[in-house]
C-alpha cells in the first residue's frame, strides 16, 4: 500500500465492512428460508388471480372483480407484444448496470450500487440487493454473506432477501441506505479525480449529505479493483464513518468497527 493510499484511508480510522453492518443478523437468513416456504404455498393459491390481474393491467382494461376476463386473439397479440417490450426494457436496464457494463467508471459503479439499494425493486424485486452481490469481489461477497449467516454462494436470491430484512430494521444505522432514514444526496467531490493507483485498483470516497441542510451524515470509502476478463470495476471492500449523533460511536470509534 502506498503512502498516498494510507493517507487517504486514515480519515476513516478503523475499516468496517458495511454488510457486516453491526446487524448481528445470522437469524435473518434462517427466517428467510421459512418465509420463502410460506410464500411459495401462498403464491400457488393466488397465481391464477395474479396472472389475470396482471394481464388485465397490461391490456389496459379495468378489473372486473373476481370474474375471469375473456381474451380474444387480438388481446393475446397485444399482451405478447407488451410482455416482450417489458422484458426488453428490463434486459436493457440490467445490461446498463454494473458489472455487466464494463465501461462504467468507479464513481458510476458506486453510484449505481447506492441508488440500487435506495430503489431495490427496480427493475425487479430485490434487484438492488442482488446488484450489491454481483458487483462484489469474492472477498467482499463472502463478508456480505457472512453478515446474514449464508454459506452457499449459489443462494443469492435468499441472501438478497435476507439483506433486505436486515438492512431495513428500525434503529439500524445502515437503514439509511435503503430509504429507512434521513433523505440524502450523494457527494463525490472528494473523489474528483478518482484516486487511481495504476495497478487495477482505485479508491472512491462518497459522502452522504442531508438532502435539505447539506449536513454530512456519513462518509464512505470504497476499494475497487478491475475484473481481469473485461476490466469492469468491482467492490473489494467498503469503509463507513457515521457522523449522526444517534449512531456515532464513542472514544476510539471501535464499537462497531469490526473487520471480517
């Protein structure tokens, strides 16, 4: 690590893995399993009604209550076209996001992650949490999964759901990232220009500022590295310094600053 890198990071004191999150949520992953089983049973009972409602909406018709809606060949054609357009729109959005879009700059990657967490259901349920996993290196993904007690890397959908449950809990300092706290704006002025170390790694600093007053709420720092095959930027670690009185730790700032 260069002296420049050290001087840049010293502002953050001790590093913290944000998805270690001081959540103590090992139970979240287990409860998500149970919730998933209950939801599956419920979905089977509601599937026919849901399909009818969605189809009616796509066709631009008003719902007729519990009565089935009859569709003719023209309706089926319209429905198929609109479904295809919807699928194309979702695909285009996914391709424009990191890490699929390797042309994105480090700042754009961090911005996409934070905006994805703030709007996690766009364009699909849990998209923001899955984006957090997809843009992570193996080291960072392991820390994310450990935070919710997950061990199997193939269970990304359940991990995403567990992250949603954990991060949105009341009185959690990281709830701000999912819209359950102060409204904020992203400030990347401290990373203009980005601190590029010229070895496929870089450092991005992003401040979360109160949307109304401009007050500094949280300072975040991001270690990123480039993926070998296409040069796409991935997050290797994240650092968090909270300046809100409710969450600001005491002397030493070590209470929640535990690195995995």
